[in-house]
C-alpha cells in the first residue's frame, strides 16, 4: 500500500515508526511540517524534519526526547562562554548536520533534495518530504503579543496561552516536489498524532496540499494526539481548549473538517460524538514501544480498509 502521512516531530515520528513495521517502507511518504523552522547562527534548523530523520534513522536521543543521540555540547559551551545566545540548543553532532545543510542551501540545493540525501545517508527507506521548500513560518498570538514559534515554544516554554496562529508565507508557498503527487497516488492519507495547530496546521496552510487532500478519492484517517483529553507531551491540550473549545476527539476532528473520514482516538476518551462522515475508531493510542506503535498504525490501516 502507498501511504501519505502528514507529520510534525515527535508524535508524528512515532506513528511513522509504527507504520514502517506494518507496511512496505518504500510505499510511505512522510510530509513534514516546516512551520517550526528557524535560523540559528545563520544555520537553517528544521526541527520536525530532523526529528523524523533522527527517529526513523535510529539517530534520535530517546531519553532526552529531542536531538541526536551520543551528543556532546562543546560548541554550545564555547559559544555561551563568548556571549552568544544559546537558548535554542544544538549539540555538536546536530551542528554537523546543520553545517552540511547550510552549505547545500548556499549551493542552491532545495531543502527537499537535501532531506532526501540525508535520509539516504541515514539508511532511511521511507520518503521524507518537507511540505514546502519555500519559507513558511508559524507565529503565535499570545496575551503578551505575537511570538515566533520557537520563541514561544522553547524560550517561553510554551507558557503564554495561545490566542491564534498565523503561517507567514503560506499564501505563496508551493508544495515541495513530490508532495501533491504522493497524496494523489496514495491508497491512504494519514494525519499523525501531531499537534493539529502548529504541526499539521502549517502543512494544511499550503493551499495545494489542502486541496489535494480535500479532493481525495481514498480514505483519510487522523490519529488524535490527546489521550483522555490530555496531551502526551506539549501544549496540544491547552491549544485545543483555547482554539477549538475543548479537548475531546470531536474537537480534534473539527481541526480537520472535510479532510478526514475517520479519527483514531484513545479508548480513555468517552462519550464521543464525531461530525458526520468521520468514523470513530477507539483503541489504545499510547506509543511506548514497537508493539504499541504498530498497533496504532494498524488501527489506521484497518479503518481505511473498512472505508474502502
Ligand atoms: P513535535 O513537533 O515534536 O511537537 O511533535 P508532534 O506535533 O508530531 O507531536 C506532538 C504531539 O504528539 C503531542 O500533542 C502529543 O500529545 C502527541 N503524542 C506523543 N506521543 C504520543 C503517543 O504515544 N500517542 C498519541 N496518541 N499521541 C502522542
Ligand atoms: Ca514541531
């Protein structure tokens, strides 16, 4: 089967890992959020793309929960000593990837081509595509004014409550090469258990991508990032409360109006009434090991099969 998956970082990457155990990896295309991207020391950081590369490539630091395994921090410490701002942390090995990306971007290689090359180097069989090669940046409106995504998420530890999000550059961003084609060729479209507003939202803000999903002829299935109304990690629950009016599966589904045919959510969520046309699939969705990741992927595949 050919699957097109929309993904942010950690939640999406866990789902993709499960999918790789359940289907032939060469049939999977992951479309990654780039709204979190930022420039640090002149380097182009693409946190969700890199979380996918590191997780699927077996390079992720699973204990820390972000970044590359076997990391050291000598460059950061030296930079701190010399007065640099180091709130956005890049370990030494991670810096190496960023130096290679900077050099390639400066040569004119698009982010999508660089990502494909890095994926090959890491021995990754699935295709990982940034949603767009164009500049697209998430901004977050808070009671303390508008903050860039990473200022809000990392520097402010996502504490200021979110009143709205904006995707700068989305109006003119084109889907990266292969994205629309992968959606059109898919037997199943899956939206991973990523943050609907700041991980999936920026992908869907690219009009060509939204339209490709809206006009689908195959099932589209989303997985909820909330378990019993709570995010496993991060601000998704608070954002759903503030921006969608609640933390139930129906609120998650409301983020994907016209874009999904089924929602996989956790059996801890009860009294669920999803919008018409969205089939409810309750299962255990906590992905702590290979078996549980695979189960969530299989629930999505079965939901799609039942819809066909
Ligand atoms: P980020 O870009 O690294 O923040 O990652 P994502 O947006 O892809 O994923 C963050 C979301 O993943 C959070 O809202 C979590 O609640 C959700 N998440 C993480 N692990 C799990 C899990 O095991 N099961 C489910 N259902 N959601 C998860
Ligand atoms: Ca992210």
